C-alpha cells in the first residue's frame, strides 16, 4: 500500500508499508523542493515517484533530499534518487555521514558491532533494501536553516540518541516537527496499531537530552518515520512516555545485575527487559540490543556496573 496526503499547505506525507510498519517520507513542495528520507531501495520507485507524478512534480525539480539517520529504511533509496534527480543535494547529519554513504559501513558499524563480543546481530551482508553506496553532499550539525520559499524556512535540528547525528526538521511557522526516529515512546507500532519493534535508541544521555530539547519547542504537530501523526497533548504524552521507558529499562537492568551474582550477558538482559516491557514481539526482541547495550555503557560510565568476563560472551555485574 502506497499513498500520499497533504498534511498542511505545501507539506506532504508519503506512506508505504515495510515489515508491517508504516514507513513515512515528507515532501516540502515550494520554490525549493525538499524530501525528508528516502525509505528502502524500492521506496522511490514504488511510493515517492508515483506520488510526485500525481502532484505533477518532476524528480529533477527536487532541490535537496535529507537522510535523518543511518538506517536502511531511511536511506536505502538515496542512490536511486540521485540518479533521477542528479542536481539535488543529499544531506545528512555530519556525524552519521560514513554510515549514510555506504551500506557496508552501516552494517559493520551499526547493525553488527555486537556480534563478536555479545553474539547478537544481523546477517553478515546488507540486504538489497539497504540500497547502493551514495556520496553525501552536505553534512549538517544542527542550527542550519533551509529556505523553502520567500518568508518560509525550516530549521535543521540535531536530535541525537538513536544515532550520533540524527536530524529533525522544525517548521516554526507552523509549529510542526519532523523527527523521524528521534523519539521512540515504548516501542514502534505496526500499521495496525499492535506493537512492532522495541525502542532502538542507543546513546541514553543524548536521547534524554533530545527529549528535553523537544519539550522546549512549540510543537503542535509531530510527524515521525513510523508512528501515527500526533497533535497537542499527544506530543507531550509521547515524549513523557519515552522518558518513562528509559527509566523502566534502567530499573530492570539494575535489578537484574543485583540478582545475578555470576554476571549477566547482553542477551540475558535483552530477555529481562523484553519481559518487563510485556508487548515487544518475540521475533523482534533482538533489536533491544541497542538500548540495552546503551544502558550498560552508561552504567559502566557511572560506576554502577563493570565487566567481569570476556572469555566467551561478555558479562556484567553490579559494581
């Protein structure tokens, strides 16, 4: 199912399904045409270009397309878009540039960096959905503005936590934030509303700082990469729920460390946290490796946990 809808004047949401979850891109259709995220490798052909055609917009009219963060369901279509819109600039967070440019680097540094030490990860090679290598033209650090039309600019925000360089766009004039995967609630839903996958933030303190930062902005409407559109109090509740999830995961991990004298592995902690959350599907619990490992690194830095074994799989205990 592919579709598009105008959210408000000159701003559109493009929607398709990927692994039972909604996958959204955002099109700013003004004097300068800006696209936020490109989906997986086939998304441009199946969803983005057909919607542009429906709007009578040619791909070569695109000025810039931005990848919010390094995940193949947000960058897989970059190479194809560059082919059909060669004059358009590709931008991403500067801190994420290497992974956004190259699916191989993305897989080695983001998806499989825990395989050797913790026995948790993904297939060895990137899937076709990850697309092809595509050089980035602009590296953003946050604080930049993009001029869409006379009197209309959008702000580039640096909202790390899910990745070091994660970006969001903020339309201050319309009090709208386009945050992709910067905020996670208690997990990412399937299109039918059931729980799809766990939260996948990694850098815990940065994630919490992003939540605090977003709370300082006037946001009436929040648009993401997978979650339903939120307005008003829904936005505030979503951010608050995200913070409560971080606190719960911390408590579950610390309790497990105190309870397990011989140390606990990453996989065992994933199972503990998943059980406590209650609704993360068994077949996607592996993705909880990101927040659980992030919490363990944070606890080590705080002096609350330490590694006691690296002979086979790494184990932690309470400090």
